C-alpha cells in the first residue's frame, strides 16, 4: 500500500526500510536531509512538508521525538490535518495518552482517524522486525494498517479509545527505565566489591534478577563501553515523565516512578540529554569510583 512516514530517525528509518522491503510505496518527510537520503536511494519519494505527505496518501505514519512535535505535525500549521487525501494518522511515537486524545479529537473534526501505535524493542528490534507494536484506535482503520504494522513486529490491539496503547507503552518504558537504573546500581556494587561484571551478569541472567538491562544493554552496550543502544536519554526522560503524569492523573501511587524519574533527570543533566540512555550507569560509576568493564 502507499504509506507516508514523517520522521525517519533512529526508529523511523529502519521501520521505513522494512516497509519498502515488504513492497510498500513510501512518501517520506523529515526535517533532516541526512535522514531521508538513504530511503530516497531505496525508492521512497520525498515530500516537502507533513501536509504534502497528507495530500498524497491516505495513510500517514509518524515517528517523532516529542509530543509537542507530534501535535504540531498532526494538527498545526502545515500539518497533516490540512492534507487533501489523508484518512488516518498512525502515531508510532511515544506521545502519551493525553496528547494522543487531543490529536484524535482535532483530527476527528476533519474525518481523519487517529491510530496510536507506539512500539517497543529498540533500534535492534526495528531493524529485525521484532518490535512489540501496541495499537489503539477505530477498528476499521486498524484493519487497514494491521498488515503494514506487522512488518515491524507483533501487533497487539489494546483497545479502541485514543491513548490506550500509549498508556501500555508508558508502563513498558517505566519498567525498562527502572531496570536500567536498578541494574546500574546492582552491577556497580558488584564491581566495587571486586567481582567481574561479565560473570555477575551471567549469574543474574541465569537467575531471578534477569531483565532486558542485564540480558541486553549491559552485555551489548555497557561492558564494551560503546553506549550505543540508539535511544536518547531525553526520550527516556520524556517517557518516564509522561508515565508519572499519567499515573498521577489516574490517582495511582507513584513512589517508584518519582524515584526513577529523578535518576533520569540526573542522567540528563550530568551526562547530556542527547547521549544514549545507557550512560545512566556512568552517573552511578562516578559516585562509586569504579568502572563497569569486563575483567581482562
Ligand atoms: P530520533 O530523534 O532518532 O528520530 C526522530 C526524527 O524526527 C528525526 O530524524 C528528526 O529529524 C525528525 N523530526 C523532528 N522534528 C520533525 C518535524 N517537525 N517534522 C519532521 N521530522 C521531524 O528519535 P527515535 O529514537 O527514532 O524516536 C522516535 C519516537 O519513537 C520517539 O517518540 C521515541 O520515544 C520512540 N521510541 C524510540 C525507541 C528507540 O529505541 N530509539 C524505541 C521505541 C520508541
């Protein structure tokens, strides 16, 4: 099918490549030329604005960094809401349920459906097509895009109210954020006690402490000191803040969320918000005076 994609960064780029490989025709737009060039080389057509994308296709996807950017691209001046052809807007970004509902209400006035479709599984999952794809929105529009979304991974239809999939995504990322923070403290403790972190991870991954941090990010991106998982601290902090905001709005206790949010605030200010989120371990290393590195 013909699909528009707005935002082809860390996640949008590999997802767009998978759509092309599956035989879909893409119209793409990104504010960065270096992001669009590799896709144009693969046959994607370039649009000049979000509205231009929405003038040319019925289905427009977006993978954008921050909720205010998603809102502007969807409903602002030059946004997809003004497009002549668009019938549905599929938001692959982590936008949060509040903004998702606001966008859905605005788009509905123009008979454009909003389908929330946040994803989990990182850049590696986007490349391999093994993402968890969480979907909420009108069933007829989900039916139209389900096959295309399944190119990204496993599709889970969460419900039909706008934002429901976003709530699941926030819960997921809060857990991922917590496990990165907790695993950082646990492994740094072992290193300070003189234990090889690689051995410690082997034990934990064979035991009950296993998490995606201990089985994925620590062995792949932290022990080799590459810090290249492909997810910026700014985005993790955004997700934890959105989760905290949502839990508070729902009247749910947020003791853990508050603590985890403050650790990510510290990572952003000490390491840089634009740095990879795996640098959270360095904030713990600095205080403990050790480095998490495989023993020779
Ligand atoms: P990114 O910053 O790498 O990519 C975003 C892209 O959007 C960039 O190429 C940027 O140039 C473009 N962009 C920004 N403003 C724009 C605008 N106004 N119009 C058009 N393009 C614009 O971010 P990412 O890591 O790919 O994340 C995208 C979304 O997916 C975020 O909401 C993030 O939270 C979520 N997410 C990321 C990961 C990950 O591991 N990176 C995993 C799951 C979900």
